[in-house]
C-alpha cells in the first residue's frame, strides 16, 4: 500500500480535517457564549488563580498579562501564569475556566505529576522533531530514486526520520491526558469553591471539554502524519 495508491490516507485526512473544523467551531461558539456570562461569584480570573494556588499551597507564582488571544499559559521555568486579553482581570465564566485550567498545570507541576514531567521533557524538541522527521523521510525517499545502487540507504534514512518524528507523536500522545487532567482539576475546584454558579458549571464544563478536544485533534493529526511517513517509507522498501 503506497501513498498515491491508497485511498485510506485521503479518507482519514478528510475525516481529521472535518473533525478539526467542527471542534474549532464548537470551541469558538462555547467560549464566546461563556464570555458574555458573568461568573456568579463575581470573581475575576486573576482572583481565581490566586485562590486556587493558595488552596493547593502553591506559592511564588505570579500572574502576568500577555497581549493577544489564546496566549494563556503556565510557564514553570518563569514561575508565572500568563493570561490573555480576554482572560486577564475578566470575570466571565470563560475567563475563569481558562485561568483555572492554566492553574491546573501549576498544580500538576507542584505535585510532580509524572506524565506532566515527561511532557515538559519532550516539549523543547517536539517542534524540531516534527519538521526534521518529515524532511529526513523525504530525503530518504529522494535517495532511493537517485541512488538505487547504494543498497538500503534510502530505507534506512526513512526509518531514521520516522524515529525522529516519533518524538513529536509521543509529545501529542502524552499532551492529551495532561490537558484533560488540568481541566479536571479546574472543574473540580471551580465547583468546590463556587467560582461559578451551580447553574453555570455545566456550561463551564462544556468550554473546558471543547478546549480539550483541540488536543485530541492534534494527536489525530500527528498520527496521520506518522501514517503518511510510513507509507512513504514503503515506497523505498518496494524499490529495494
């Protein structure tokens, strides 16, 4: 089964593309609706972060504004939680949910969650391995066409590229449960400490769930790329 002969790859690519569009649309819709609803507690995202950190006895982490949208993140190296324009000092249920989620990562860091540590270990090289793996496989495929008398070098290089790309795939594989867990921690604390009302908690859960779905799509996209690389390697194997 080879890349340009197989309909399976294109079917899967279409499914992932449609799924990605649906997830992004759902997230934007839920986040927009939530941004128009004031949290019943009246507390801002900043206050929620401070209370959540205090509840888990986490100290020394500061909150800073980071311009832009979707720039919310927790930086363990800097000891900071960055909140975007739509989150910083905002009191909507979307802002509270996002802030609590990022604080969930701080909790994971604080309790030395193994899978979180593993993700942080992979993070610096995941982006590089993503591009490098693809280029190496393409190079192996190219060599298999122009250097047939060089034995299995093209096949070997393709295997090397796939091994490099596996780092990226593994990163996305562990990212999904890490993100789901951060949302679970956020949801639990929002409910326990009453940062959103009882009638708002279901809507808040949907926002967190929709955000988590984007990581599921990212994992599926990474798996699809890995599948494509395996198909490309198959072309070099056929020429051996």
